[in-house]
């Protein structure tokens, strides 16, 4: 038995060393010269098709762009027709209608097999009238859908006081950035018609004149949605008859000022595709020309999202440099790169320069009187993109704070000051429920989700378990414990939010595997007793979700139907998440973790990376998903490093010279011969036992 353990140990450590070294080399090779990392952020074909609509509307449509975008869209069509919003997913009606239109713009005949199949699939799903709100508005802007069939988005919302339930500051930040400019567009009802040959009349189940374009009502007579549909009819009546023109003009002027203030900054409005496109189109509706500074700036920011590859064109929804850089630093240090390594120092310098200290929209609800903050003291945070000063977010800030804390630099005083500011800001963002959300606090007015234009499923930004747990992990780095009131409130929130089977929902990653990993990690770092029953239930759930090949995977279908939670083809990122969750719960020596290690080492590419074509990131659940191209590399590296740091703890009593700090030193900071010595000493100890 001892001999078998020795052989298994040697095989595991040999493979582990090689895997970590290869992954570190690959990731270091991707670092930019200024110290940051940024991989492609991939979405679905909605980006390309909406981009063509946007370019047509602002008179910038180019035949070459149409051809290249269409080539990419065509490559993503489903065999049965239509387009999905994630790989291996079902056909999505709105995505399919817009992609079908894009291919008609490119000259594809409606009799082509892929167009025929798509048309049949769209009609079987209910046709154009069953598309979501944003698709209908996009089509209305180019004359393909009646404005009367689109919900009202009154610009008067911007006049409501900040404390009012339907204030724009009770919308999520991304909805706010999309809907304020869209309210300008909706109020003017502009139409930039397409040529006749690009019409999509064949996607209507009956003629447009006879079609029922009313917004769909709930089956039950008395629901909040049905109530707001009545309100929508009233708002449309007001819009048609203009009984209060002075209020409308005042609202439009204020909305214009808001849009310009938020959109003229580097990165564009919200630094995200839909808001940036709406910003440019809203200004055009208001009479600004493409040559004006504001519009030209917006157009340039949109063009930066383009990726040309061969004869194809695709777009990113935004950039992810701060997120990628912070996680890369954490993964490299977790896997043994020394704190004073030049790559980590360069990355920390870059991150410090990205700190935003200008008050943004978050200030409306941020509490300067929080117990752990000092009144009138400066706060700071970090955003996700290259620039987005109005919208730092809690998730990125927590990840950056942990990254900075890991690095030893020659500018430690500057770093410490930034950490203090960031910690103050994060603490002030804790919600009344004890949890943390992404961009705002207490942004949880459920009633806002029932308005007709809220079908993008992201109208509010409530506290979530994954972000709350990441904040706990971050606070654990800076001396917070279970004795602190803010921690106790957060743990209570996590207990309330746990599913009956022990898992946690993952708002920003797919899905229950992501949420469960992060909660276990956060609880471990903050000092929770990992033997408590609610923790053991989550451990049992993670173990039960492991696939036969040793990996973990979860399809995005779990957002639509919870019976698919934890079920899906194994991926490198989700395997890493599950392993880190188990290791955090004290299961470093369980067979499931060993099988997970083997899965990662067996599936590693020769260059040190991993292949992962599936989407494991979440934008808007059930509406928009993401593939972070570095998730497949830095999360497995982080998991392997975490395992290496804990692996000696799995053998009974380890000699004093092999305590954790010594193991890390021998395995990662000394020449290979010393690592061999450490292994031999451990094996000798096992033989004695």
C-alpha cells in the first residue's frame, strides 16, 4: 500500500511540475509589453448583426464590412437552421432574425439551404413578433417593424428623483447605459429604411398589416406585467398627443446631457457594445453629424471592438484587460511565481494606473458612513475594461486588491494607499441584505423587472453569492475574520442564498459550479468552519457533479432549467473551479481532486495552455453569454498551484522541515534538484509511517 502511494505521488508530482511550468510559461508569453493581459472576449452573432444595423443607421455601412461580417455569421449557423447564443445551445429567435437579415444584406438568396432552414425555424418559433424588445426596436429603426409594437421607454424617467422606485439609478448600470440613449431614440421614432431587397417580410407569419404586434400579456389577468402593459398603452397615448410638451423637452435635454457626460469619456458609454452603439445613434437622432467630436469619438470606440481575421469580421462586446490582468497575477503567484517577479511587478504597476477615483453612478447609494469607512476619506475602485470611469465594479476591485496584495514592489507605499482606498469603497458597497452586487448597492427593485422593456433579464443588479464570496476572500487577505460584523452579515446572506442541494447560483460564470467554488473559497479564506453541515452539502454536490473523465462541466442550459445544474461536457475552467472549491473545503486528498488533476494534466496542450471552445462566462443569464479566452488557462493554473501548495498536507504528519512554507520554497523557488530532495524526504517519511 505504501509503495503504491509512493508511485502515485511521484507520478502526480512529475506531471504537476511540468503542467505548472508549461502553463506559467504560456501565460507569461501572453503578457503585453506594458505589463497587462487581455484576451478576446467572445459573444454570439448578435454583435455582428447589430453592428451592421448600427452602421446602416449612421451612414457608415461598407460592402466589405458586410461581406466579412456575413462570412463570420454564416460560419456559426446551426445545422438545423438559425443561430444560438452559445455553442451547442438551442436556436435563439432574436439572434436568428438579426443574423438572417445580415445575410440578406450580404446577398444570400432566401432559397439557399441555410436561409430556408432558418426561415422555417423562425416561423416555427412565432416569427418576428415574438422577438425581444431590443430586436424589435432595432428593426423599427430600419423600417422593418412598426414603432407601435415596441414598448415605450419614456425619457421622463431621468426626471424622477433618485430615491424613487423607477429612478434610472434603480436600474442596473448596464441597463441605465443602454436605456437612457435608447429613450431618446424611442421618443423620436426614427426610421432609416433598408433597400427593398433587404426586407424580411417572409419572417412574418401573416402580412404586417394584419399581424398582432401587441406585447404579449400574461395568462392571468392581474399580474404586474399586465399592469405595466396598461401603463405602456397610456405612455404611447401621451407620446402621440403630446399633452405635456414642456416636460418632454426638459426630459430630452436632460437625457442628452446625461448621455454626453457619460459617453464622451475614454472607452465610450458604459464601455460596452449596446450602450456605445445607442450613444452614437441617439446623438445622430438629435442632429449631431458623424464629423462632430462626440459622434466621431463614439464611432472610433466602436471600431476598436472589431476583430478582422482573414475574410471575416467579428466584434467583442467589450474588453477585459483589468479582469484578465488581475486573475493572471493571482494565478501566477498562486502557482509559485515569487512576489517580486518582474512580470508581476509590471502587472501591478499597470493595475495601479487603472484605479478610478472619480465619483461615478455608484455614488448615489454608496455609504460613506459605513462602520469600516471613515467619512471624507478618499475611495477608489477598478473597472473591467481599459477605460470606464463611471462604472468601477466590486468584482474587479476585489480581484485587483488581492492581486496587488500578492506582489512585492518598489512602490509599496503607493500600492498600500490604493488598497486602503479600494477596501473602503468595497466595504461601502455592501448591501442591506449583507451581500454585494457588481456595480451598485441595494439595486434590487424587483418591480422594475416587470416593465415591458425589461426582457433582457438584467434590469436590476441585486447581491449575488459569487461576488459576495469573492469580497469575503478579498477581505480575508487584509485581516478580516468571522468576528467582523460585515463578514457575519455576508455569511448569513450566503446561507440564505444556498440551494437545497448545497450548490450556489453563479451570476457571472457558468453556473452552479462557478458559484459553489467561489463561495467555498471565500468562506475558507475568511475563516469559516469548513466542517459545518451546509459546507459539507456543497462539497457532496460538487463531488456528485464530476464527469466520468475526471473533469467538470456545466451547460448554460442550467440557467433555463435547474435540472441541468452541474451537467455538461468537461471544460478546463469549470474543472479548475470545482477542484478549487473542493480544496478550499479541505478535500485536497479526495479521489475526486486527484482525478481532476489528472484531467487537467492529460488535456493540457503542448504549449502549456488548454483548449476550450465552450462558453463559461455569463453576461445576462438566458440572454447573453461569453467565452473568456483566458479562462481556459489561468484558472487551471490557479487550481494546479493551489493543489501544489496543499499537496503535502495530505500525508500524515509531515516533518517540520517540510511544513507548508518550506514546501513552497523547495517546489517553486529553488532548482529542480532541491525539489527532488523534498520529494525524497516526503517519500522517506511515508515509508516510516
